[in-house]
C-alpha cells in the first residue's frame, strides 16, 4: 500500500505510513495506485533536480544564461529576417545607389502579399521622413552652404515611392529659399567691394529673416546707405563746384563762389537782366546771397521784386537803402540789389523773406518763372531763362550739401 502523501510503499496491513506517519487509505484499484505512484516519483525527482540546481548556483546561472541567449538569438533572427529588405533599401539609398534602392523596393512590392507591401511602405515612409528632416536641418544649419543641388537631387529621388509628395515639395521650397538667400548675401558682399552699392543693396535685401546671415546683411545695408550718401554728396559737390568760379580778394582774402560765367565784379550787360545767387565765404560756412539787377533807359527806383512761379506769387523784399544804381555813359540806367538769403530760423523776427530758399527753388523748377522789379510808378517785367533757373538750383544745392 502506498502512502498518498509521500508515496512510500507500506505493507498492506499497515495503518500508518512508516516514513511520514500519515494514516494510510485503502486503494480502490491497482491502476490508480500505480499512476499516483509514478506521478509522485516524477514530482519527487523534479524536486531533487530543482534542489540540486538551487544548491549549485553556478549551474543555475549557466542554465538560465543559455536559455536567455537562445531566446535572444531567436528574436534577433526573426527581426533580421523581417528587416532584411528595409536594411538593404536604406543601405542603397544612403550610398546614393538609387537604382539599387528601386530594385529592392520593386522586389518587395511585386513578390509579396498586400499586408507585407503595406508594412514595407510604412517603413519606407518613416525612413524617408527622417531623411528629409536631416537633409533640411543639415543644410539650414550650415550657413556657409549655398549650393543645394545635392539635397534637391535626393528629394527628387523620393518621388518614385508611395510617399507624401507635399512634404517633399515643402522641403524643396524651404531649402531653395535658404539657398537663394545665401547666394544673395555672397553676391552682396562682392558688389559692395566693387562699390556697386545699388545692386549690393538689392542683394542684401533678399536675405530672409530666418537666415543666420540676416543681421549681418542688415548691417551691410546700413553701411552701404551711408557710403552711398557720402559718395553721392561728394560727386554732387564736385559737379556743382565745377559750375562756379572761386574768387579771392587780394587784400581782405574774402572768398566768393560766383556761378559761371559771372565774376567777382557785378557786370550787367546793356539792356539785360541779371538774377543769380552766389556764396560768400568758404564752402560749408558760406552765406548765400542773391543778386538781381537790370539795365534800361529809364529809372524804376526798385523797392520790391515780385515773383510768379507757374502762377504762385510771392515777394522778395529788401531795404530800399541797400539798393545800388548807376548811370552809364550812353548806356542808360543800372539798378541792382544784393539780398541776403537768410535761413528761416535766423533772426526770423526781422527776416522779411521767410521761406526765401524754397521760393527761389520754386522759380528754378517752374516752367514759367516771371519777376517784376517794382517801383512807385515804374516796373520792369522779365522771364528767367533756362540757364538762369538752372543756376538758381545748382548754387542753392551746393550751399545745402556743404552745410550738411
């Protein structure tokens, strides 16, 4: 009789197990007892094996290690088999072997079921998305790069696959924008060195705000505007100085700049009218004056000069006692006046000719500029010639440029 607890065989006449002391039960059948005995023996042996392994930790670790290694190896083999195609595709595409990449793609798509095709397309999409991101960021972050042909070629190759074309187009557009911006910056630098300021400004203005060169381009634009202004003023000054005669008094050493063809001495031709400004003093610290006069057979005793610039009427006033006159021998009467052209802010309470510079400019720019020398009972009307109008504008511009 077998003990149902520990499986020990006892005499059929025994009431208690000789080993564990458990009260023995009578068995209903021999087969049942045999199965139970075998089961107990297996359990007992397994317990012994486990107990042996637990006692020998080294064997246990080795056994577990071998089991884990086998599991990992099987997983790796499965992953490798599943990723074989995508890895081959990546390797070919990264090496710029685009025809090989297309061949790998075609083999998977043409020789597999739809489920595998869709999975492969998803992997391709994920790879290409990352590729686009890296291409774009690498180009943008390298501010010295302006040629984007390599990046555009890679992006063009992506159109072959079932991928988001809009994403490709946006990336191409962004890369081109940065490329054009950097080319404009480089061209601006070259043009500035060659003093082609206008075209340099145009190029620097095309540098986009997100470009790392933007702030530097803005600084170049500011410098160019200053240089261009200085260059323009210098050329204008040189041109305008060529239009005047510099006269220096031998005794007082006073300097005057008289518009050509006039000299230091006032010269009124017979039957003519003079009307021109001149500069007294060195250019930049000069005083602007206007000379107006005429020669005719009768006296006017001029007290005021009335002007009409294309219908706009104004007066050039002066002190009557500043008026000069002379009688020529057989040439009639000469009358003239020198009127200081005061700035509007200088002695404005006493300046009777406020806005005089603006009014003289109006005469110079007018299609029809009329002046009238007015006396109490007499007057003389005259229309300024084109040369006289140009002289007005040139001398005033020289005065303003040099004043800064």
